C-alpha cells in the first residue's frame, strides 16, 4: 500500500509540475503579436504528418536521420510499456497485461527491447559525434556552456533509461524462470533480448538480490520518465512536444514571399486614396496606438516566431547551410533562435514577478547584434533546412525593419543603394535615361 501511495504521489507531482511549466511556456508564447494561421487546414495536417511525425526533412542527411529515427521510434513505442507500469503502480500488481495478452504481450515487449538496443547504439554514436568527432555544426561557439551540457545530459539520460529497462526485464526473466517473479506463472517470458541477457547478467544472483535489481529498474524507469518530462520545458528537447503544433502552423506561402507590414500598407492606402481622412478615428478592432515598425523586442514578434524559438532543436542544420556563416560572417540562424528564446524566457519571468507592464530596459538587440542581422542574404536556406519548419529569416527581417524604419540605421553600403533607388529608380548611380548607354560602347 505504501508503494501505491508513493507511486501516485510521484505521478501527481510530476504531471502537475509539468503542467505548470507548460502554462508558463504558453503564456510566454502568447506575448507575441497575433497572426492568422488557421487557413488551409488540410495542407497543415499534411505538413505536420510528413514533417513532424514522418520526419521527412530529416532525411536530407540520411545517416543522422536513421540514428534519430531509432531514438524517436524507441521513445514513442516505449510509452506502451509505460502504460503497464502505470497500471501496475496504481494496482500494486505486476505485469498485469501478461496473462491477458499472451503472445502479443511478448511480441510488444520484445519489439520495445529491440528498439531500445537500436536507440542505445544511436545514442552512443550521437555522443561520439558531439564529444569525440566534434562535427563542426555541433561545436560552434553558441553551443558552448549550457547548450552542450543540455545535449549530453539528455543522451546520458537515454542510456540510463535503457539500462533500467533491461535491469527490470532481465532480472524479472531470471525470477520468472525460477518461479519467483511477482507475475503469475513460471517458465520464460521469451522476450527477444532479456531472455538471454538476463541469465547472462543476473543468472548467478540470489532471489532477494534479483528482486532488488528488478525494483531498481522499475522505479528507475519511472523516475527517468518523470524527470525527463519535467526537464523538457527547460531544454531544447521540448521540440519533442512542440514540433507538431509548430509544423501545423507553418508558413505555407512560397519562401520568397515576404509579409507586408499592416501599418505601412495602411499608410500607403491613405496616401493613394484622395478621399481618405488621415485623422479619422480608428475602426472597431484597430489599435489606437500605431504599431511599431519591425521588432525591437520579443513582444513585437508574432506568437509563431516565439513558438519557433521554443521549438528549435539546436541541430545546427540551418547554420551549416547558411552562406553567410560559411563565409565567416557572424550570423548563425541557430543563434538567432536561441537568443530569441533566452530573451523570451527573461521577459516572461520579469512579467510574472513584476507585473505585465514591467519593462527591464533591455531589448532583443542586447542579444543579437546588428552585424549579425545585416549579414543575412535572405536566401531562405535556413528555412529550407530546418527539420521542424522554423523560420529564422522572419525574425531577422523584422529586426532589420525596426533598425531602418524606427532608428534610421542602415549599413553604409546599403545607404548608397537605397539613395540611388529613391533618386534614379534603380540601384545604380546614373539616371534612368542613361541605363542603355552600355549598348553603344565598343
């Protein structure tokens, strides 16, 4: 009975704390401006199924994609075994589904074990890629400190979880063979891996030691799962949850199409309409205060931009494909997303502690430099490469808009071009009437 109470309390506390953190993340995302992504529902479902569930874009790089698929499949399928752990914990029973499901039960646990072995191999390879091989995109400067530790912690947690699974199943296999398992019956469970691994590792141990090992595996499995669940909101691995809504709300327009600023569009229409009254009161639903041009801080970005920031997996595919980064420029699209998330967490915490109107005197430009955003070529390579359809370019463009339209800041190289466009209708420093003079040259 004590075990049941402890188990129930662990679940209540674990799920409750996770729910509290999820609400914090949700409130932070909703600090962003409104944007309508409710159109083309069938296309959105298709995108989510192919990109998030099917991991379609991962396979542009087949080797890491296959390794990730092993971990992904093991993570999803292993949750079936978690259902039995939940049932056993609340009832005080042991392998409640064994008798009723028979051969199908053996098949499912065997399938989980095979996936766990594949996940173990993939996890060791991922650890080696990060820490021994030092794949360039995984060791860039923005990955120093917490990001590197975060990635390694999760990989070690996955290995620990797999060890707990085989401790639980392996020791129980030996106990079942000896007729000493808590599960009814005797003989062999016949699980694909633990039916031979269990006797090899634990075959010479006493019954009491086996029961201890089995319980350590069982409770350890539970502790890792609940710990992992509550670690997610603080980690890049929250993409496990957010990849699905993020891909559903993807921008379905062509990648070369930029959004027009509503405030600018309104001003242009007023200028073009001779009957418009620029001093008229705002229509119902419109803001009386003019909207800021571009983005100075995270609250000027859309909620989708902020959802992107929380969904970033920090895989670095965007940065490794960025032509600016490849030529030694300061820009890293991954860093843009990481900085946006860090600033959003800071703003959210300040508003929870000091009230919704609190301003700390900082902005997103305290995290992202002007040099970074002007290095961007707007080529959309980062958007194309992202395995969960994150759009760093939209954030960069809004930061540029703020600098140009609010601060009148523009690099000298661009200032000349913009002046020429204003005066000559083209980027070149000669009048429109002289544009075809080249044809008369020998």
